[in-house]
C-alpha cells in the first residue's frame, strides 16, 4: 500500500463543516498515477515504485524515455516520481493508483514549490519592522546595521539580508482531509498549500 500520491493545486475556496463552521480549504487534483517501474533491493538497492502523473504527448519525449514508458503500456507522462514501498511485487506495471487511497479525516503533509517573489528587501522577506515612517527620517525600509564590534570584526554567516525570495521546496504539515471525490480525482484539505494554481504537489499521508 502506498502512502503518497502526486497531483496539482487547483485553487482555494471555503468549506462548510457539519457544525456550521466555515473553514478555508485547498482543492487538489490528485492522481491518477500509473506504475512505470518497480525497483528492488536486489537490483537498485532499495524497494520503490516509479509512478507517472499527467499524460504527455509522445512527441515531447526523447527515445530512451519513450522505450521506458512503453514497458508499462500506459503512454507517456510529464512527471515521474518514486514512492518507497515495502514490497514492489504487490504492484503491476501500468497499475492505476487513485485518490481513494486517502479518506476523510486523514492527516497529510503537502509539499510544493512556493511562489517566486524575485529580489525582496528585509521587510518583505523576513518581516523586519523598519524605521520610523515620520517626516525627516532617513531610515524607512533599509536593513540597518549588520556589523559587529572590533570582535569578531566581521559579519556572521546566516545574517538575514535582502535577496531572492520564494521559489523553494516547502512542506506544510498536518493538514486534514475534509473531502475525497474519486470520480473527479479531487482531494480537499484544510488550510493552504505552497505554490500557484496548477503547480505540482506531493501529498503524503501521516502514519499513526
């Protein structure tokens, strides 16, 4: 049994619970994923299955990958990812894995790539308070002092500075599954997840 599946973020909306509360939710299109390859300890050194998500035209795939995909007989895919499993022999090449591996009430972690914000200053990037906004102030949104005294006489590594913000792999943990609709390949989770609309996400069920 797998505890992870891949999909795309469709967007955010609100969801009404049975007790009448309204909560923000993210709608994900998860799966279907297809088993493309089985990896074993004897050959690769670990047990896993390789799955494909989102069909791709053959014209967009090079010849080595085209031969790799044809072994499973499910066509070509845009995304290839691995899922660790205990026994790869439980799966067949071309087997379909759908969103119904999740159920309402499950707790999941969602991993995606955050939105890129470009070059940002310290107020936007790190939440610095900035200087006085009053007339005559010459210190509004700048970094401020980053130096030390004579000892150590240098700038410490890791100092929060202006720089490129976002476009990083981010995991949001412990989101609750509020709705599962297998006929639409849709999963509804509480809260927000990283990335923009139609961005690739990885949904992992939290064990226990």
